[in-house]
C-alpha cells in the first residue's frame, strides 16, 4: 500500500514538469510566431519611449513609420539606395572572390599562411574606421574609396573563415582520397572545397554583414551620398523621424539579407539543420 501511495505521488509530482515541457516545445515549434511577438514588443516599447519622451530627438515608432513611407513616396529613399547598393554589391562580390581564393591558398600552402593570415588578423582586430580617411587621401572621394571601405571590413572575415574551413577538413576524407590515389587537384576539388563549403558560405554571410557596416561608414565619413546623405541631411534639419526611418531601413535591409543567406546556407550546405 505504501509503495502504491509513493508511486502515485511520484506520478503526480512528475506531471506538471511534463506539461511545462510540452508547452515550451509548442512555442519552440512556432519560431515565426515568436519572432513576430518579439517585433511587436520592440515596436510597442519604442512607441512608449517616444511618448514619454526619453529625448526630444527620439520620435515614436508610428511617426518613424509614417516618415519611412513619406521618404518612399517622394523617391528620396529609393534613389539613395541606388547609390548605396552600387559600392556595397561591388565590394562584397570582389571580397568574395578574392577572400575565398586567398583563404583557400593560405589553407593549402603553409608559406601563404605565414605571410598573409597575420595581416588579416590585424585588419579584423583593428578599428577599421581609422583607415577610411587614409583611403580617402589616397583614392579621393569617389566610388573606388567606398568599394575599398567595404572590402576592408568584409575581406578579413571571408579570408579567415575560408582559411579555417580548409585547414580543418575532415582528415578521414583526405586519407580516403589518398587511398584511392587521388591527385592533388582532385583532393582540392572533390574533397576539400565540398567539405569546407558550409563554413566558407557562413564566412560569406558574415562578410555581407560587415559590408553593410563598411558602406554606411564610407557614406558618413568619405562623402555624404546615398543612405549616409539622407541620415546627415535629416539630422542637420532636426527631422528625427526621417533620420530614424533611414537608419531603420538599412538595418531592416541588412537583417532580411542575412536571413535569406542563412536560409540558403541551411537549404544547400547544411541539410541536417532543415528541421531545426
């Protein structure tokens, strides 16, 4: 009887945690809903902070949204993005080709690793904004300087991720290739690059994120054009809703771009995470 009572008590005691786990699992199965709730909570807190107000220069969320649609309607924001996306796309594409090539070379060639990798480690750790005036002094205030500003931020990330991916290829795959008398080029093309591709693509995604930072810094520090010009212009006129709308738009664009690249990465390079 005592044993029966104890067993029943244990069953009662274990029931609530099981229910809590089921509830938590239910929320985890709806990640899109959780993200929408997070966005709504952020917008609500922003609206409240704007009504308090926390600062005279801090608009409400609703005013910022209205300003965003106003900038879209008068064409100033689309034209600004046409100017901003040109150095961004060119800089990221050049960084991708050069970065993957250099990273692969450094991963395969020990001398290249000793010569090049310390430079990119220093570039990644250095305050990159300090290099932009130097780039402007050498190349002027044109498109070339902005492309280089994007590359200074994006290239080290891509090179270092590619180098690490190539250096940490599964050793058993290399042994298998050698056992089948695979040539050096076959080892690189059929073993090393396919096995390293998930990490290489992750480095490209991080490089795109760094490229967004680089292009905004370039347009704020080199010459006010594109999105940087919109931010500077509306700040000088104290049009804070328009200024926050411009800043929020570039953050939203970079976030959507990275989410899309992450989706591509999971679908193509990481099939084991598709159900996660």
